[in-house]
C-alpha cells in the first residue's frame, strides 16, 4: 500500500495564501480568499451546497463581514499530523483543512494561487 500523501513543507503568507510542498514533489498553492471560501467547516459546506442549489442565495452577514480591510490569515496551527486549522481576519476559525481535503480542492489551475512570496513556514 502506498504511503499517504503528506506535506513536506507548509508556507503561510498571511496576506497571500498557503503553499504546500508534498512528499511526492508536487506543490499546491491556495489564496487566502479561496481557502476561506472552501473552508471545510459545516457552516461553509452548507452555504456552498445552498449556493449550488440556488445561485440567488442571500449570503449571511458573516460571509460578507470585514468592511474595507482585505481578508487575511491571522494564524495557522497544525492539528495532529493530519491537518491545519487557519484563523481568518473575519473571525472564521472552525475549518480544519486535512491533507486529503487540500489535495481535493487543488484543481491545479492558477485561479486560486497567490503570488509566490513566503512569510511563515510551518513544519508538519
């Protein structure tokens, strides 16, 4: 059986996003906004499902909070050896991004990739 795919290196830039270097040599990059939108929390998952059913869904105030300030990642913490939890500047902190989930939401496109600069490495 193949070893599970785990990160070799995590790099969080609070304004730009998260870059993950995987043990197979591949790299995934996610902007802060994309990570927030794709949060695996129950609240965000339900909102995505509702928006898929009804494109005219009214967003809750929590989804549009933040005023003029850009969305940033306030901090990230490892959850065991299987995930990372990211706290966002809008207060959202209930999403636990498992390594499998991060691989699943990486479609390989540049649409959700931040510019390549680094700030805060994490070691899994």
